[in-house]
């Protein structure tokens, strides 16, 4: 209920004042960029965690695990940067 009231008030304010609409949009973009960066960081962290666990369980496969982990980290970072630039 609070969200609906807040959204209605924000809509009324945006209709009355165009600078307020721009400020609201910029705030939403900032939230989106933060979520994109946080998601990429979590993805890279989980990839590193699982790669370390995999090497601990099977040291003989460390080269294969390292290659796949680097590839996965690069893809996660790439998607994070892409989302950051597109927002």
C-alpha cells in the first residue's frame, strides 16, 4: 500500500515537474547499475569459490578448472560491464 501511494505521488510530481521526472529516472538507473555491478561481482565470487573447491577435490584437474573458471569470470564480468554501459 505504501508503494502504491509513493508511486502515485511520484507520478503526480513527475507530471508537474519535468526535472523531478528526470531525477526519478536517474535514481532508477543508478539502482539498476548497482544491481548489475553487484550481480557480476557475486557471479565472479561464486565462480572463484567453486574453482577453488574443485582444485581442492581434484588437484590433477587444476589446469582445466582454471581455464573454465577464467572463461566463466570473463563472461560474468562482460555481462556486468554490458549491463552497466547499457543502463
